[in-house]
C-alpha cells in the first residue's frame, strides 16, 4: 500500500525533464487553450507547474481550470476553441467526467476538442469499457503521468487537434468561399463589390471588421495612385478621405505588394494582392487578432482567385450593360433626331421616371414589382417611349396645330410600332432588359388607367407598371415645356391637370409619388419650383 501511495504522490515528478526548458515568450501568438478538470486543487497547481514552459509550434499554452463537471461544461460553452481537456473521472459523482464527455460531444456538438481522461481510481472506470463507449482520445491513470509523459500526451493531443482543426477550417472555409462568390456575383457597382469583399473576408476568417480595399490607378487617369474603394471598422473614415498618410507603414506595405504583385503577411499589416484578367489590381488589408496560420493563408489564396473571377464577371457585366445603354441612347437619339422640338425631353423623362419610381418604392407601392433590377433599368428604358415615331410621317410629326382624326390615327400607331421594334430586339435577351421594359413603355404609356387609352384599351394593372409611370411622366413634361402645337403650362396648372385625372387617365399611386416630389421640391427642370 505504501508503494502505491508513494507512486500517487509522485505522479508529476520530473523524471526526464529537459535541463534547460524553453523560456515562455509573449509574442502575441494565439495560445493553445487547455482545460484542467479536477476536484482537487493540488492537481491543478501541479499540472500548471509541469506545463509552465511547454510551447507547441511557437505558441504558448493557456491553462483554464474547472473543479466540477458542471463548471467545466460552462467553461466549454464559453470557450469552444479549447484544444485539450485533462479530465478527472470521479468528481461530484463517480461518473461526472464521463457525463461531461457525453455533454461535450452530444449537446455542445464539439467533436474537435481532444479529451484525455486521467483518474486515480481506475477501478471506477475500467479502461477498455471507457475507450469503447465514450468518445475520448486517451486514458491515463494519475500514477502514469510523470512530467515527461504528460509532455508527450500534451503535444500528441495538440497535434491531433491541429490536424482536425485544419480539416474543419478547410471545409468551412471552402463552403464560405462558395457562398461568398455567389453573393459577390450579385453586386454590380464596383464600390458595392469592394464592400462585399471586405464583409466576406471578415466572415471567412471570423475576424474583426477593420479593413480596406484599394485599387492602383494609372498616372494618366487623373485619379490618386492608391484609391480606397471600401473601408470598414476603424478604417471607415478613409472611405471618405482616401488618404493613407496617417498609416505610413501600411501604405508602404501596400505599395510593396503592388510592386511585387503578391500577398504579404507581415502581422499586423496583412495584405492580399488580387489581379484580374483586364489588368486591374486590388489590395485588401484586414486585421486578424493573431498571425494567420498556413491553412488560413491557403484559404485566402483560394478566395483571392474567386474574387478575381467575380471581378472579371463584374467587369464583363459592366461592359455589356454599357453596350446596352449605348444602344438605348442611340435608339432614343434616332427618334429625337426627327422630332427636334422636344429638346432634352427624353433626358428629363429619364430623371423623372427614376425619381417617381424611387418615391413609389418609399411609399410602399407595388413592392412585388419594385425589384432592384426594375429600379436600375426603368429610368434608362423610359427614354425609348417614343422610339416608334421613326415610323410617323413628317407632315404629321411636325404639324404645328392640332391633328385631325385621320392624322391622329396615324400618330397613335407610333405606340404599336415602338413596342414591336423593341420586342423583337428584347426577345434576343433573356429576362428583363432595357429593351423589354422599353417595349412595355412604348406600347403602354398612352393607355389610360380606366381603359380609355390606346392602342389596346388596357386598364388598371393590365398596363405594365413601367408604362403607368411613364404615362404620367410624359404628360407632365409635355405640359411644362413648349411643343409645336402649344406653349408651356405653369407648374400649378400642370399638377392640377394630372391630379384631376388620377384614377381615370393615371395610376393614383404614380400621381401620389409625383405630388410628393413636387411638394417637397425634389425635381429638376421645374419652371416654378
């Protein structure tokens, strides 16, 4: 019995400890968290003494303590990144440690933490039974754990935890990369794209929100060499000023990254270099709390490739959209080329259409129709409303007085002609486009809400929303400005005319939005405003 007692008292004697243990270095590296769970205070003290100089991969140990299974459960809830638990079996009950194992694996769903059971009473929990029935990683009696064996157990457990964590980070990281790439493909503005990238970097690494994304411009562009497209967290003021002079070290790292065309990890100045196929280069600076591990750097390399592909997609989308807009403007110019007295009518129509659509959305009108795509396109599409006039004879189009009934029939054909021309072109483009909306507007902006308009006598919501908006816009602008057959009206008379036809000629929601804009003086080109 005395031999056993002596062994139990000497379970942490240093039988083969290194003669010169490595000194602990507080270099800011993320420590390995180890939880000691035992109801004996001396065990905690002895374990801390034995582990005081241990480091693994240049990272120190952070030792946490719990004196019961219940207390350990709360610590695990607060610290899900604990790497290793040194767990006693017998504490407040004979199987408290085993119950805790079950809670960690089943309730907390933590399959990463390594669990080493150590007991002074092995008969209470036979090793084979415990190993088979509980998800633990090692089983030691306290008499086995000398300092050297404890060292071996700690290092092997941390190595196993690191490997599992690396696999899990890769799995989660790749999943987030796929999700974030999908989100980025939906962002069409370059600054929206840049802000989205910063958010995704933060989510990918589970770090703070401090970050910037900047682009390098050519000297010939007239823009600053380093232009900040997005900034978040403590860097947010830089999004307005764009001046990095207050951060000279960061500025130098960014310039170096551009010059060397590579990412630089020089904590705390970590920067990612991203290049695209069209020659644009970007730098992302972010602020992780700890120096990044190799697995995190590898994930960021993959993420950079996805960002580059997403930017190339954004660039192509921008080019295609610019080409569409150029086509729309050319068609509108063609119609306006013959009808010179309308002046800048189509540009005013575009501005007013955007303004009314925005106010209707603010009013909560037709939320199911007010998609972002609709809001982005309806203003530009509105300038095509009279494109069908290319088919109207000059003697009717330029007649200074009122049209007779036969001439009016011919004039009214411009709505059908415009709708047909644009519909044929729109059929070549999948989904909503400037041309499809333009076809709706050209064919429907002379329809009346009560069904007494032309060309198809549509009424109420049979008329496309885009056409209902431009119906008001077209009349509002035509009345306010000089035309071959009339002098300009006052704003008061114009609004009286339009408001008086709300619900008959015009959609009441569109009229309400226009009345708000006029009342609050938020429109350009108003003679009386």
